[in-house]
């Protein structure tokens, strides 16, 4: 009886309590991909550490390695790895030898390829339990396999390998969890059909790094010091960095698919960002509370634009791809191996604070850290030589969670001595003497309180222990995952063909990858040397011959980013002109998604815009409360109004919500808005009306075959949309056509067909409402990007 022999031997060694106390049951651990690289490097060692830690816990264990490889060669490969397992330095050699021998005896290999193989594995687990008369406590399935295999394996486990009632199942999943939001949603939906949310543990191994894992506990234990300063008034900026000296050689197949943002920023660095920016829950050890606070932090992040990132690629990457993936000579890769991204949160705590995330391969050093740099308002009258160096208020003030490697070569938490002496848990962190000559971020180590772990633990050991204990606070839930992909996917889409800065790699990079923040955007600080530029790496050039009119009106066309920039400038010029002439500017803005980037551009770049003298009106509104995320006003407020200084009495939302009802005709919301316009806007002629165009030719909320708004003299009307929310309030064509200027913004390849159709259409507003836009005494200008215009 294998398990019986193991228990007797370990009892004899004094490692276990008496058999009477062994009542917690048996745990079977199944490692899928048991002969792969991850298993060899980390997972088997992590499982052995779990056994060392828990052999006295009251649970018994068996470990089942599994892979596609046939039984005999698979067994040989797996046991070659197991024989090299090591005990921690503080373990006695005798005990280590015995426990390692027991671990090997408790481990066996299985080929898992077919449905029958999974059934056989289940029978084997049940046979062992019957033989030893053990009760099953639970099963752990660790998926160290590519994500494309997840669904099939999940189906087999669900149908034939679940433990009996009363025992738990824990399924451990390795990243990548999808390639973008859509693929992540699809994978999540497939897994959800086989496993409950509480059964799934998605691993981001950086959450097992001791310095990262301590961010939340550190904030919690030091609330008394951090509460007054952990905010936009005191924090200058935050840097979250992971640098590597190795390149992608041997991994180009993976890298071509994912790149540095998907590989590192979307998961590792974003999780650290959440730990820093989220509001602290009342109980940081309750996974549900932590998750809710993280989700709220995600919702506060400002949308990333193309200008939020700088991208690079080390010079030899393309040739490595050609060689490893048999690509033709001259193959050009648009995969970034370096990225610096500027992130802003619109939460009250962090508004205006830049968060810099950076990672790359073939850089000058291997290091990871999270650095919070505080503002310094001090002036010190004494010369530096006469100051108390450790506590001088003129020294930089910072908190650093040092993940590892680099000059310290160990996880650490560092706090500037001129900030505060932190509270640290004595059992797990110890203060380190700082007498060395090492310097960190321009300061001697003696300027910091420095703490390192009492016992340094490998990240996978930490996470495997958490899985065993059923602690989910350091794992990625489905909601958490989709929130992260929802944040990163728009940036990934916008940079898919962006030119990359080439860099030689290592120390030779010099200042090539340095970047700076200007007006909420990032850009490389120095020009790229001509010799690094690849002349064959051509990006689409500007179209030189574009018609200057569209439907007999002026046309402005460019790539979308340049087009938005031009439109924002033209709006500012129109506003300044109107204020100079009449002392005020009446601006009517449409809803929908297209104007969002314009709103952000106005908020971040046009500081001379005369907002103080501007009245902001809505061209159309959805019949939902103004606080609803579907509301056009909500979107306008989020992306523009809260960032500029428009007097609140100059903001005029549409009255869609009256008497606790939405767009009820008897409440006369349209009449109220029409009266407000008549009272404030001379001749009801707006200085500027901004419109969009839908794929069906609608504009504002005037849809084809609409019963109101396309004809007659009524100025504000209720309309019906073919898509939810159906009820809308809108300017009529009659009111739009009284404006002094009308700008129509059309963006994206999805608008190409309707743009082509409308360019040839006559005046047919019932068929295509946009064709009815024709200011009676004002000017109409079309702003159409190249994708919409040319497809």
C-alpha cells in the first residue's frame, strides 16, 4: 500500500501528527503539461515546496503528472525533473532526503490524450483512495498547456474527472487568457460552461512576487501615514517597470502573436497598477472586496489613445522571426518588443497623476520595480554638506516596491527616511542594514528604510500555496480579466500598424528609448538615428490627391488622428472668433462614440479655448437618466466638461428626465428645450453644430423615415431609434440648418459604404437624413478620415 508506506515513514521521522489527527482527507494534484518548460523550471519545485510545507497539515497527497507523451518516455522525462528538486536552505539534509523520496513515490505519470485517458485517471484516483481508505478533500488540476487546449481539457475534466460531492475542485489556468477583449470573452464563456467561477484560479505569477504581493498589505498597515499623502496633491508620478536583458530568441512564435503589451503590460504591470490606484477595502484579505475595488479602479482609467504609447523593436528581432518562423527575406514585423505607456485615472484621488508603465526586451538591465515619487515643496537653507542626509526634506521622497534583480538582486520595500518609518510585519519582513555603497534612483541606500523578506520565496510556490488554501485574492477573476482587456484592446487596435523605433539592444540603446510626457501624451525624447531606420519599412503615406469638396461643401480629410487635431483647432478658432464678435459662443454637440476622441483632444490640448464664454448644448440625447453611461451628456461630461472650466450655468443638458419620467410627451421636454434655446441663442442660430453620420445615413437622432424632425418648423423633437435605447430627443433639420456653421465628423472604415453612397445622393432626407443638412445662410464643412473616404 503505497500511501500507507509513505505515511508510516514520515510519521517515523516525526513529521506528522498521529493517524487519529489525519482526518482532513486526501488531495490529488494533477499537473497537465508535466514535461513542459514551465513545469520543469517552476511548477514541480512549487508542488514539492507545497508538500514540504503541508506534510504536517492533516491532508495526504498524490501528484499526477500528465502530458500527451506516451507512458514510458513521459515517465522518464518527468522523473528526470523530479530527481533534481531542491529543498530550501533552512531544511535539514536528512529530512529533505526523506521527504524528497516520499514525494517521488507519491508522484506518477499519465498520458492524457483521449476521453478514455481521463476516465482511466479518475478510476486510478478512486482506486488509490479506496485502497488507503481515505476520504477525498479535493482535486487540483494545473493547466500548464497552451490556451487553445483549455476547452477540450475542461470538457474532459467536467465529464469524467470531477471529485465526488463534498470535495472541492480547483482548476489553475496559465496566461495568456485571450489576445484581446473578444477572444477573452469567448474563452471565458467556454470555460464557464464547464467550471464555476470559484473553481477557476487564473495565474499571473507576478502576483506571487513578494514585493508585489505586499503592496496592498503595506497600504493597509501604513494607513495612518499614507492616508494624507496617497493622492494627487502629494504624488508627482508613479513608475511601474519591468526590464529584461534577454531578447525573444526561441519565443518569436509566441511574441509575434502577443508582443510586449499583451505579454507584460496588460497583465503583470496592470495588476500592480490596480494595487496602487484602487481604494482600500475595509478588509484587504477578503478577495470579494479587493475585486470590487479593483473593478472600480478600472472604471476610472482614462481611455488610452495612440499618443499614450511609445513603441520599439530591437534591431535583430525581424531576422530572428525570419529564421525561426521561416518568413521570407525582407519580412517586416510590426510587433513591439518595447513599450512605454502613459495612463491617467479620472478618480478624485489620482486625477492628473501620470502612471508610467514600461517594459522591454534587450534592455540594459534586468530589473522590476514599482516606484511612487512624491512631490517635494521644501527649500533647505543649509548646504547639503551640513544637513542630516538621511532625513533632509530636500531629498527625493519615494516608496519603492522592488520586485527583484537589478542592483539589489532581492525583493525589497524601500521608504525614504524623510517620509516615515513604515510598519512592516516582523515575521515575514526584516529591516536591512544600509551600510553599502549601493545607490538607487540617484540616492544612497542609507537614505531609505530598507526591508527584505525574512524568507525569500519563488512566486509559483507562493501561488500554489494560495491555491491549496483556497485563497483567491491573488488570482485573476473573469470580471477582472475582461475589465483589463476592455481597457487595453482599444490601444492595441489603434497601434497595430504604428511605426516602431528600432534600437540596437543592451547598453548601446543609450537614450534612444527615453520618452517624455507632454500635454497628456508621450513621445520619444530624442530623434531616431538615420542608420537605424529601415528604408523598406514604409508606412502608408498621406494621400496627395483628395477632392476638396464633398456634396458641394468644403471637405477636410486626413488620417483620423490628424483629422481630429484639425477639427479641434477649427472649433477653437470658430469659438474665439465668435467671442470676439458677440461675447459668447453657442456650441451644440452630438452624442455617439465618434466625438469622444475630439472631446479628449479639446480637454487636453486646447487651453486657449474660450470655455468661460461658451454655452454647451446637446444636439441629441437618449431617453435615459443623465447619470446613465448610455447618456450622451454623461459621455460629454466624462470626456470634456469635467476637464474644462465651463460655467455650470452655461451647460444645457436636454430635459429628457422630467417628473421622474423619461421623454413622456405630456411633460413637454422638447418645448422646454426649444424655449431655452429661443431665450439664449439669438435667432436660434447656433454658432456651431457638430454632427456625425450613422451607417444608415442618420444624423443627430434623426433616422430614415422618421415621423418627426425631417420636415416642418418644429425645432426640438422626440424621435424613435431602430436600436436601443429607442426613445430619443433631437434637434430637427430645421434647427440644424439655421446654424452659422455645421461640422460633420465621419470616422472609420465602417463608414466607407455610406460615405460613398451619400456622396452621390441628392437631397433625400427621408431616405438619408444627413442629406437634408444644408444651412440656409451658414457654412457646412465635412471632416472625413481616409478610412471612411477611401475604404
